[in-house]
C-alpha cells in the first residue's frame, strides 16, 4: 500500500465527498433515468464513492492505530 500523508488523505476524502455531493445534486435535479441512461448517470460519481470509502477507512484506521499506541 502506498503511504500518503494523513492531511493529504483528508483533503482527498473531502474532495471525494464534494464530487459525490455534486453528483447527487445533479441526479436529484434530473431525476433517475432508466436502463443504460441510469448506468451512465450513476457511474459518473461511483469512483468518488470508492475513493471516499478507501480514504475514510485509511483515516479511521490511522486514528485507531494512534489511539492504541
């Protein structure tokens, strides 16, 4: 695993949450589509969701590791 500074991970986490918010806002304005259009509508912000999960997990485990030591 690549070790990234804690502050950089937090900034990347915040950026991911920002883009997830934009995606949800645009989806709520347009409404959910059907079929292939729904796939393309949701797939635009799926990488940011995955990134937020990864960075959030890294930040959480870093905090737990510091707490135990």
